[in-house]
């Protein structure tokens, strides 16, 4: 499971580099931070249960953040 967090770190790093190349600074900064956290968690060697709880926590925060941003910050299309 620790290896999967390193894989998540790799893919978020790829997304961060592509968004950095596309001049999307805020998105690239968000994904650089996520990849650093995933790499850090990948090398801490927690138990499987801890990794599952951290992943579910990450998914809940990410979905709530996405829902908040898309409903309240983007506004209604005209």
C-alpha cells in the first residue's frame, strides 16, 4: 500500500508539471503539494489500515472541495 501512495505521488507530479506548462499556476501548486504529501506518506511505512483511512480522508476532502468550488465559486452559466 505504501507503494501505491508513491504511485499517486508520481501521477500528481505529472499533472502538476502539465498544468505548470499550461500556465495554470494555482492548479500546479495544488498538485505539487499533493505529490509531496503522497511521497512523504509513501515512505513512512504505515499499516494497511492507516493507509486506507488516509486515502478515504483524502477522497472525502477532495470531493467536498470540488463540490464546494463547482457550486459556490464558479457561479451559474449564462
